[in-house]
């Protein structure tokens, strides 16, 4: 699979949040997103997806994996 944020090769990993899908990407690190957020990511431009991940990283608790949800 490819990372939904940066489109580079990535692999699926077990999600912490039950409603989420998690991705391990060499470029973005580990992140996860809810189903609706993934659907929204698919409609966003590359820089918007990067921005959404950055936002999730800033808002994630120390040491926690960023979780993208409630986009758009
Ligand atoms: Zn990535």
C-alpha cells in the first residue's frame, strides 16, 4: 500500500483506536485515521494532507500516535 498522506510506500499496522486504520510510513512516521477522515484525505491536495497530519501530530499527546479524525 501507499501512504495516504505522502503517497510513498507504507505498510498497514494495528490501530490503537478501534474505529481507525493505522499506517506506518518512512516519511510520515506512524499515524492513524478514522474511516471518514480517510475518505476526506482522498479528496484533499497533497499539502492539505500534510497539514492535516501536522495538526494531528501537534494535538496528539506526548508519545501517542497521531490520530486524524473530524476532517473537513
Ligand atoms: Zn507518508
